[in-house]
C-alpha cells in the first residue's frame, strides 16, 4: 500500500501547491461537467416528468428506453458525437470537435438519460399521490408537470447529483471528442489516463484522489444546502 | 323545484368483470346536503369520483345543469379526500396553488388565500410546511382549499374518518359555514350522527345500487330497505335485497 | 428558472478555452507526446509565430484516419507506407521525413527467453516465440504495432495464432502496453523515446537494440485544403516548414531525458 499513501501525500501536496496547470484542469473539468449536467437537466427533467406523469401509447417502451440508455457506454457516445462533429460529419461546419463544447455535448448525451430515467421514477411516484387532487382542481398538463417537478425538487437534486457523478467519472467520451489537448481540452479524467500511460502511476493516483475530493466537495455542498433548505422549509 | 346542479342517470361502472356501480340515478339540487352511506365496498367513494368526473362511467350519463360537464363544471366543483393530499409547500402556498389552478389572478389569489386562512383559523400556521401540520389541521386546510375556490358543489369523502372528535367538529363547522353560503354538499360518511348533523337527504348504497333515499334524519330512524335496516341495526348484510 | 439555466449555460459554453484563435490541430502519436517532445518544441514555435499547436495523441493508425476525415491540420506519425497512401489518396499535400529514433525490445531482468544482447531482432522474437515467453503487443494498428508485425514476419512467425496465450494484444497505447508488460513480466517492442520517458519500469530493461530493422522514421504531412476545405492550410504549412527548418530540427535534437537524446532530426531540405 506504499503507492497509495505516497499518492495520498502527493495529492495533498498538489492541492497545497495550487499548481496553475492543475487548477486549469480542475476548472475545465468542473466547467464541462457542470454545464453538461445543467443541459442534461434542461432536457431530462421535463422529458422524465412527461413520461412519468402522462399516460400515452408507447409509455412503457419509452420507460424501458430511458432506463436502458442510462447504461450508455461513454466510448460509444464519444464515437457518435465524434462522427457527428467531425469535419466530415453532418455538424462539422460548427468546428466544435476538440473543444470543451464538444465535451459538454458528449457528456450531456451521456447524462440526460440518467436524469430523465430517474426523474421519471420520482415523478411517477409523486403523481400517484397527487393525480386525483390535480384532476379535481382541473390542472392542465403543463401545470401538472411544473407542480410535480417543483414538489419533487429535493429528490431531483439527488438525481442531478447522480448525473454529476457519472459525468465526473467518465473518460471515454471526453477523450475522443476533446482529444485530451494540453491547455485546451484536458480534464481530470483524461489527465489521469495520460499519466497512467506515461507510467507515472503515483501522480495518476494522486490526481484521482484530487478528483474524488472535488466530487465529495461538490456533492457535500449540495447535500448540505439541501438538508438546510428541507429543515427550514417543507416537510 | 329548482333545476338540479348535477344529475346522473343509469350510472354504471365496471371493473375486473364486476359491476361496482349499477344503474344509479341521482339529482343534486343547488344548496342540497346529501349524505351517502352504505357498508364498506358498497361503492360510496367510487360514486363520488364518478360524479366529480375523476373516473369515466362505463355506462350512463352525468349532466351539469342539464349539459355534459365541461370546464365550467370543473370550476364549480371541489372535492376533499379522506386523506388530504397536500403539496410539499407551505400552508399559504397550498391555497394559492389551488387558486392559480382555477385561473385566479395574482391579486385575487393572494386576497382569497388570506381569507381562507382566517376562516379555517390557520392564519398563524400560514408559513408552516403543510405536511408538518396535525391531521386535523391538514384536513381543515384541505377543506379551506376546496372552499377557497368558491365551488357551488363540494364533494367530501369521509373527511373526518381519521380525526379525533375535536378536530372532526372543527372540520364539520367549516362544512356548515360553506353550506350557509349556499354550497351544495355531497358527503360520504360512516357516521350516522354526522349524517344527521350535515345531511338533509340520505342516499343509501348497497352493492353499487341505490337501496334507499329519503329525508334525514327520518330515513335513518325507519329504514325501508333490508340493506339499510341491517346496517342501522349493526347486522351483517351480504348482498342486495332482491 | 429554466430561462436562468439557459443563460448560465450559454455563458459557460461561450467562455474562451483560454487560448488564441490562431491554432492548428496536430494529429500525432502517444510516443511523441508521452516523451515530452511537444512540451519542449511547441512553445518555441509559438514564440516565433504566435501559432498554438493542439496535439491529439492517438495511435498512428487512428491519427491518420482522423486526419483523413479532416479532423486535423497536420499529421506527425511513424508509418511511412501509411503516410504515403494518405498523401496519394489526396488527404495530404506532401510527406516529409522529419526525425527518427529506434525501437527496442524490452523485457524482464530474468529474461526467460534469453534474448539479452542479441543484435538480430527477428531472431530474438523467434526465440521468444519458441520459449512461449509472454509478449505484450500494442495490437492497435499503430506505427509501433505495424513495425512489430514486420519483425515477426521477418522472423517467420505468425503471432496472431498465439493471441490470448503467450502473445497478448492490449489494443492500447504505448504507455498502457508498457504498463501491461512490466506488470506481467512480458517482452514489449517499444520506441526508445517512450521507454526512456516511461515511469513504471519495474526492473524491465532494454534487451535487444541496434538492428537496422528497428529503425523508426517519423514523417510530417500538412493536410490538404483541396480535399478538406476547413483545414487551416496556411498555419499548418508554417508549422511543417518550421519543423523541417534548421531551428525546428535543432529544437528536436535538444530534447533530452537524463542526458539521452530521444529523437534524431533527419529532414532533407
């Protein structure tokens, strides 16, 4: 376990040294991941809520599809987005390949089904409780979805965190569409992969520890805010 | 005789091969106070949901003031469930939400919510999360929310069944106030005393059929049907009298 | 609430990547990137021209395929045949020799196949095959992988038939394959630069080197604007010219680790 403790010490050292390059990589990681989670929520929350709250033909198929898409392999998503954004691809004119925007797109594709599928479950359970009351009030479909999303907000925060976890951890998609370019598209996970391939295992592990620390910090902050909001407001 | 607010004719509901509501005819006049009673499983709650339009009947017809119920019928009716369904928001926000769903404007919403708070004596709890109220306070809020929407017809599905006597009386007081304002009431209850206090007419259901109707309190004192008699006397009764 | 989210998102996406717009994408190999070559020479080029070079480091095969889709402005790889086909197909303007180093066979200190000190690489591979000693191959269609396959052929052996037994194809980059090799005590064919810069040697060392057939030539190609209109041909041209120039060649020669030179410039100009 020598390597592990060495890596731990080195991780602490890396953070304390506040190395400019490391800060840049952490910054880009957070920017890409948080943007992707935000975009995934914009898509996944209404989509999941619609599938959870409405009865329509093909609803079971949609549920199965959402749940299955939760397990999309990042490399496959990376390849799909690469082929789309490639200069020879349909959206090549946008010139997004090997930019953070491409990485955000790839991670959004990866995370949106997770957000949608988990939202579907949360909203469906809540709707079972609210449906008669809403029908009695004559609430329209849009009003129903809005009210369900708002009343499920604390559970949905956990859903967003699940998406954040997935985006933070994945390397396959951002590697392919970002290219792991120094000072342009290098993020924590691709930096870890790079240092591993250079045989700098301790540094790679130290970066991994830093990544875990960031994930814990973000999740902890959100959960603390959530807990105090729940305490202060609604039961 | 005034034109009925709501009328049902030949109302049937089938599920799982069984006929749970079987040919019910009913008319509810403006300002009426109807108590729906019957044994467990007689179809009381189901009938209420059919009349309120939460469930589609398998056969038969429901008319709102002589016409098929539409948006106006929805706006003019409200329902209180046995277990109050409250949003995960404050007491005040629950009231405003219902008013918004009914299309009330912002200023109107705020004013009517405050009135309802005072009427239900919930004004000091206005900021509290609705789901942290006591059971009695929750049901008062549910009734206040229904009444804030100014319905002409209020359905109540065993509104005091899970409350202590004092809370039940507070809820009954709200219902009486509403009737005094001219709201028609259809109340499902197991409690003969409550039926006498809040009802003018009895509809006694037995296995999905109307076994007996009559004016209260007399109808409960001398029931004509075997089903109602058995129920009043506390005997077991297993099927419709044929 | 949704509108606010959209605005935040738009702002985040619009933030600059922290780099000038005068940049090109160079499709290159893991061996050049992992050796640290680019960290030394690209800042010199940028100081001279103001052009940033963004390196995508993958296997030679994938680098060429990416460039053939137009996803790169220049190509720096090591598979002469594939580079010539790339140019012949119209994807590149011209191919130039730029530098070389050599491959070596590294293996565990115990050397179970007894190849240490051999000067004939194919014969050494044949001996490894006879000993059924573990051998970790790139297996990823990279320049190194193709060079390795040429050596097996020269030794009269078809290792693919042994794949999954003593012959292990990692399907990964040089670094990942070296990690596998040092982890399982396997022989590996590697370029010298990757080996020198590799940090997880674990007692492995160079056992076979110096065979003329271990020569490893790198070539540079500017991607053709006629074939791929979005290519930044002028900037790419500048980069290729500089790499072949006296200053570029001197910069390549100056890259050393522990006093050892990793790449030897050999542009003919």
